[in-house]
């Protein structure tokens, strides 16, 4: 999709809270609710029957367990965020900086608006194999998640494959169910593919902890995954040349005069300043390669640090806007690319941050490109080879 904007031409309905401080469109929030409610029967929900600290849930969190597969292959974890106790809320505030300024009710609202943690099984459930693949993904809502799962079908035809959506902030149940489903289809080894730019990310640390690879949780201390299968954590996207190829193709789609184009790649980024530095360092080869491949005037990269404290994020937006206005004053065209997996999510935030400026924006997510599927397959193969 090619989006040209010169100011507030697109109207988005924004929510106050989403995935910590990430802004999402109202359409996507409705989509998330659709995923959640498709597996829930609220008429049957009896809070008196809910259990604290159930098998795969952090203490102080109320849960009704996992749903069965729906017709699309999804299993949803049913959570009750309204009843988070103060011990749990204080634990969240201790782990997550932006929550320190939130009231307990604001935290409950924020958690409820994140959408469900859930499994979406990709493969035909008749497929058997010694190797299973579990793609770990933040998720952005029903529309974007469905599109992502469809894009992963080629991987699912090769190995039994599932996608674990969500932040695993309070529960490991959906991830445990994904592992169990893969094992039930013969998996002796399960390769985890973290769909993130780099490992410098709180979500990566939470996944690492949940699968027994890391010593400390990034969010709540949820129960670890239990399985007899060998768990192998693959690499994040990092500086893989396949990712450069995707960005190059997306830049070409909106470029009319490469020698006069300034390309700016915008990522979500980690919350912490300390992690933002190595994150950008790992990703920096993409800018050099892209400039050489396309003959562009310049290529820059920045992280919004969308879940960081407000002053940190505001400083990044200020820097980004300065890059755009400077390029415009110098007579260059500005091309915006999102370093995002899915086609719905951070793009709306970028449009809002650049309101009033002139630029071309390719809003496609990485998963729209066939080379991302190629990257996942190659990543699984490398992880298996390294485990031998």
C-alpha cells in the first residue's frame, strides 16, 4: 500500500492506552475484541469459579483456561483483567516503567485493551513431523494477525507450525498449549522464531524467560513451559540481508527519483535507552546496504521507542520530524518505511507523529513480502543445524 500524506488527510480514532503506551486505531481494537469474543461465552463466565495462580498463570491473575480450537485454528486464553489484585499491580509497576505513573484502574484498563494471548495453529492438523515451529509474535489485532498467519502457510506446509500471539505478560497458557499441540503432532524439537528486530526488547526477554532460556522475567514471573521436546531459540531478524531486500523492494515501490530520495526506516524499538543503542547498532547494516542498492540520497533509521516513558518517545518523534523537515527544505523527497512485521499497528502511530509533514509512506509490513517467509525457513534451518 502506498500512502502519500501532507498533513491530517487521514482521520484515525485513537485510544488512550494500548500495549503499554502504543496507540492503535479503533478499527484494530475492534478486531482484537473480535478475536477475544469469538472464543468466549460470557454468559457462562462465573468469576467465583476462577482460580488464582492457575497452572500457567502468574499469581494474582484470574483465568478460566484455554478455549478449544475454533474453525480458524485459534485457541484463546480467557483472562479477567478487572480483578487484578494489588500485589500483581505493584509487581507490574515494578517491572514496567510506564506503569509507575498509572493508577490501578488505568493498569487494569490498559491490560484489558491489549487483546488476548492466544495460539493460532498454521499447519493442517494432520501434518506430522519431528520438528515443530512456534513463531512468537506480538500481534496487532484480528485483521493483521489473520494476514500474518496466511503469509506463514508455506512454513506450515513444511513443518507443524503455530503462532503464539501476545506478550505473555501474565500467562504462559497459550504458549504451553502451542507446544503441546506441536508435540502431539510428533515434534521432538521445537524451534522458537522470535518475530522481533533484535533480542534487545522486553518482549524477547519475557519469551526467553518463559521457555527457560533466561533467568529473569521482563514482566510477571509466569510459570515456565513444561515439555519433553527440545526447545531451540532461533535468532531475531537482526541484520539478515533478506530483510534488507524486503526494505529495498518497499522503498522502490514508492520511489520515483532515488538520487533525490531520503529513506527513513522507523521501528517500534525497545523501552529502555540502554537497549535502544545496541538494537540500532545491530540493524544499522540495513541502512548502508539500502543506500548502495538503491542509489538513494540518504537512508536513516530510528526507533520511536513506542512503549518508553513519554519524554523518551517525544524526543525520538522530535528527531524524526526534524529529519523530515530538513530533507524537505533541502528539496529531497522523504520515503517512510516501517520496520514492522504486520501491516496494521504502528503505521497509524507514525501517521499521527508526522502530522502536517510531507512524505511518501509504504505501509506494508514485512510479512507481506515472500522473503520474510524465506527468512523464517532459513532461520529454522540454521537453528536446527546449530543444535546438532
